[in-house]
C-alpha cells in the first residue's frame, strides 16, 4: 500500500527535521496571516477528495516552483530530499464560484503536484480524505499548492474548516459530495458585507507595525544616549569628588607642614645669632 510508503516517508521527514529547520529562512518582515486573509490572496480554492497518491521523483519540474509572494527566493522545493515529494489525484467536489482559474466541472479529476515535505512547510494529504485546497498554476499549467505567505495551503475536512470556508462556496457548482458546504452559511451576506479587504487591512497593520518598530528603535537610541549621559555625569561627579578630596588632603598637608615650620617659634627654643 502506498499509504504505508507515505508513513515511512513521514518518519523519514521527521528524521530530517533538523535539516529542514536550518534550511528554512523566512524574510525578517514575515508575519503570519489568518486563513480568511490568505483565502483572498489564493489563486484557486477547491474542495476535493484525494483518490490516489503517487511518488514524485525529485528534480523534475522543481526548478520552476516558486511562491507567488515577492520575497525573492524559492518556494522550498530545491531543499526537498529524495523520496519526500509526491503528487495526488483528486476528485473536484466544489470549485470557488468566482475568481477561480479552473474551468472544469465538479466531479472532474485533477492531478496535484508539489506535495510533500519542504524546507519551510509541508503539503500532505491522505488517500480517501477530503480537503480544502489553496492552489495555483505554474507556467506549465501544473496545479500546485498555493502556500500564501509560506503558510498552510491544505486544510482537512472538519466542521471548523467548513465554517471558515463555506462562504467561499455559496454559489459554487458542487457535486453530491460537496453540497453540505451550502448548509453552513445562512448569514453569508452579512459576513461578506462586513468583510474588509485583507490586503488593505494588512497594509495598514504592517504600516502601524513598522511605525511602532521605528519608534521602538528611536526609543532604544534615546535610552542608550541617556545611559551614556548618566555615565558621563557619574564620571564627572566622581572626578569632582576626587578633586575635592585631593584638595582637602593638599590643604591638610600644607597646614601640617606650616605647623612644623612654626614649631621652633612656638616652643620658645633659643634662636642662634651670628
């Protein structure tokens, strides 16, 4: 059974976890996004059932697999090791009603590539299970997981995920296996009317975060200068105390010396005359 092979592959992936952890380097400006926010940015959203899983040889077509975000580095396929990539044949139960790049009817079978264990994330499925998929097409029209913001692109079929994504399929053409999605969104109009665009909200949040970061940096600089000034003041005070102490000591020594010089006159000793 290929599921057994996938399990062995998973164990192999955990054995290589240290390699993946060190191989993943996200940008310093990276911030996590919610599922709803990423759904607005995903190219294709489908609800589908996995029919079969096939091992995918490393190095075939992996050089063109990149994340859509403008971070300037590869999607993580070049860091994957032999035996950790596979493809899946899925049955389309529901396709997003609008904005989708797919033009196939429900019930169609699709081949998803680029599944497996990557350097920054993993796209894994099991046979006979259903999932919500964020997908995209590359220049060769291959269908891949769309890991928006380097986060999960595949979500298991749970009641919570159905509530999260049901509004995206209100007017979708679904096969018999996907009609249950329509029962989760009676107030979808209110949800859609109250929803703000993710990109604009995210930009505002990033701008506010950037402003806060700059203020914190400026505060850190001012605190450093304040500490430097305090150190200088302490040094000046210490020098002043030392100077006063040295002056008092010098005065004391001068008085003692003067007392010694005046001692013969004070004791009444005879003064020799030439």
